[in-house]
């Protein structure tokens, strides 16, 4: 009886809910992809490209033309064949409708980075090359290589305003501890080298903990990190530093930057604001020996041409804390850390937050593993000067156990791929800034329409959820069905938001939709546009 009542209630809510996106086109149904890694990419010429990498079966490139019709479907087996310790570092479009894929692996104890260039019109592989190597793992680390942990020797950053991109190469050899700990290479959209240089120690500090970098056209790349000296085990004395490599440069210049309260930056992302011509460093930090620790999120505005911090913005989402207390009780506190930043056309910006906790398990006779709890999310929007405009709180509860979800995983996922494994791809959440609105996307359990007393039901399997969307702006935005009212015979409609892509020129959003009936589950690509 209770289940019947819930189903009736959900049917009524469906009828009342309206779709905030209008379907433009869709493909025929196909088998639901459940393994490997995938990414959707809408090119400037109107084509849509699906990049799917099998765990051990090569790369599939599928192309749809501007009319959303199949234009090419090619399977490639790269020269490296089966990846060992593989990681998809980046997938993006470069000059001439080229789909650029950067993949790293461990080859004979050596981290290697490959560049593959695919034709975005037919899916052909035009070029494949090895472009970087890091130092070999020591023999003492050989025992870890058979586990094929993903390579972490390379990082990639692309300029959103041009086709230029940069590659950061980490150096781990102990005898390089006081000199070339990193190398940065900058490429044009034609994949020609613009600049290359090794790290120069910042003043008195010998070591460097890389945070992130921003490519500013072909003029320069700004690398942010924590420069330090190792005083004792797990005791680092250092300072935030910005290292700059200018066009054609063969030497980096470094300037020390000060965070308030002598905080130590643990992780961060950096974005360039084209309106203010300033860098925005969004990060997490801690203060040594502080008990309790203050809120760890921070945002500093940096002049990249003077290498100076001009402003520090208080980003703690106070209204999210108010809303969480209303929902869960007065003893609860919003602990979400920043996960990404959105820079709008007018220079205003929004910070995306999430409460993320890792739970490590150490079985006696089995491989250790980690469960991740992805709890409540929030959005705070600021004007161009850093004044708060609004904060929105989105209650949620999600469990993931088949991947790694470190700080800023949402920001880093936008350039890479989404892993398809054990239905985890239907969890987490995503966002989209389009037509002056900020949308939050999430597959969620049907029962969570009006959560009370914090009694949220986690989405454990796709069969108890739907795809929903929120429009940020109010303290507690309402959720609506993303695809609108279910079709005849449909019982559930979910989306893999984490691999989707938006074309601002055509106002088109493409995603992978899962359609479930009482008999089967199938998938299709769907192109949608935000309602006015």
C-alpha cells in the first residue's frame, strides 16, 4: 500500500514538474555502455564526437554531423595497445576540427605521455606520437607497477579562449630534489612547441608542490604551487608561489605570494577572468598546529602580469550553513569545500561546493579500498568585485566506491573522461552555466522530492532514480525532471551528466540518456537546449 501511494504521488509530481530543457534531437537506442571511459565533445563545426576508451580494447570514435546523423564510427588500436597504469589526461578540440587526446601510461617503469589526433569529421586517426617521459620508477617501487595505478606524472591545461595548451611534467628523482623538479611545455593549436623550460627554485625553497596552471593564449603560462623545504618528516616550511613561462621562454620566473594567516595551500585550481584580466586561484588550505582548523576554502585574485595578490575573497557559503541547519538540525554545519569555479561573460563568477568524505577500509586479507560519501552541494555567486549575490543549497547523499574523488575532481573531470563502472557514472552531480542561469544536474532517488529532517535516500541503483535539474538563485531551489514527463512505458530516465558537453554558440547540451522500461534498459544520445 505504501509503495502504491508513493508511485501515485510521484506520478502527480511528474505532471506538475516542467522540463527546463527542450529536446532538439536524439539517436536511436543502443546498448547501455557499462565499461571503459567516455567523453562527449561538440566541435565548432557543429559535429558531435563520442570518444570511448575500452579498458583493454582500444579507442572508438563516433561522429555525428550537425544534423545529428551518424557520420563516422571508427575503432582504433593505438601502438601502445593495452594501457598499463593508463590515465586519460585530456580530450579537447584544436585547430581544424581535430580531436586531441592525451593519454599516459607506465612503459617499462617509465611514465609516458602520448598524443593522438583524430579527424573530427570522420573519426580517422591522423597522428599518434609519444611527446613526453618522466623519470623511471625506482626498483623499490616495481612491486606497485603490476597494480597499474594511474600515472600522475603529467598534468594538462588548455586555454579556453584559444587552442593553446600546456603540459606539466613532474620529476621524482631524488638527485633532482634541488633543481629540475618539473618541466613545462606549451603548444599551439597546430601542436607546435611555443615554449619549454625547467623549474627554477623559488628563492630559498628547493622543492615544489604543483597545484594548477593557466594558459593565457600564446603569451604565457602561469603555474601555481607551494614551494617548500622539508624540515622533517611531514613537516614542510614554504610559501605559495607563481612561476611564469612567457612565449618563447627558456627560463621560468618565480614570485612568492602570501596567503592570510600563514595558511598552507593543499590543493587548488586556477582560472583566468578575461574581463578583469586577473587570475582566480580557488583552493583548500590548512594552518599548521591550529585546533580547530578554520574553514579551509580560499579564493585569491592575482595579477598575472605583476605576480601579486590583489584581493582575497571570503567564500564560505553562510546561507548554505543556514539551510543545512534547517534541514538537519541546529548542531549541523556545512563543511563543503570548493570543487570548481564558473567565470561568466560579465566577469562575475560562481563557486561550486560539495561535502566530500573518504572512508578507508583495510581488510586483513584483501586489497584496501576507499568509499566516498558525496553529500550536500552548494553554489555561491559573486559579482565582478567579489560581492555575494546569492547562495543556493542542494541537499543530496551519494555513495561511490569505484574510483578516486580528490579535491577538485569535478573541475578536473571537465577536461578528461568519465569512467563507466558499476553504475557510479549515474551518481555525483554536474553543473552548466548557460543563458544567464546556473543549472545543477543530478540523478537522484525519486523519494527525495521534499527531504525532511535530513532523511535522504541515496541513489544506489539506477532503477530507483530519475534525472533532475535545479536552477541556482534561491536559498533552496526546487528540483524538476530534466527530461520532462516520462514517455509511455518508461519507468526511469537518467543521464550521465559527467561526460556531457555544451556548445554555447548553438546553445546545445548533449548527454547520454538511460531509458528504462519494465523489460529493459537502453541508452541514446540526446541534444537539448535550455528553455528561455
